C-alpha cells in the first residue's frame, strides 16, 4: 500500500474506533501506533483531503480550535459535551424540546447550537 493510503486508512480507523470528535493531536496519538512515521503536518494534510472527500467534518466549539468527526455522525442532528479536565469532546444523543419558548415575541428560530461542559466519567472518578 502507498504511504499516503496507509496514513489515510490509519486516521480513518482512529475516527471509527473513537466514535467522538477528535483534535489533531488526538488523531496523531491514535494513528502513530499504526504508522510511526506520522507527524502533525501529515495529519493536517490528510484531514484536509478527508474534508474535501466529505469523509469528515469540522466540529467547532466556541473559542476552540476545530476538532473533526465522521461525516456520518455530522449529518445526524446531535450536540456535544466537553470535559473541563481532559478536554475530550463526546457526542450527545437527543436534543432539547421547547427551545422556541426562549424566543422573544415575534422571533423565529432557524437553528440552534448546544454545548454541555463538565467532567467525563473517567475524570469524575
Ligand atoms: Zn475527561
Ligand atoms: Zn438540537
């Protein structure tokens, strides 16, 4: 297999196994076990290609550098939880009903974004 394909496959596997949005340094840490020659520049280059091929999508939490998630996850309406201690981001299932109640009279909501913060189960222990 070509080196480029090898790197790409390793990174795609890391995403599939994580099942949550990943920061480039997390992707590097996960994929280096398979492709030891990998570095952060290669990770960024591969991420760019995966975005262009619509395999992954960026996840941008307020005030933070982008993380990335699989397109299949991104296409499903969901929200995120960010751990204050380890900085990991997790997918949340479901949504909140009745957000329209927060709107001032005469307003119409077209979209919403929700991020929950706290401690993940590993950090809480
Ligand atoms: Zn945590
Ligand atoms: Zn929602």
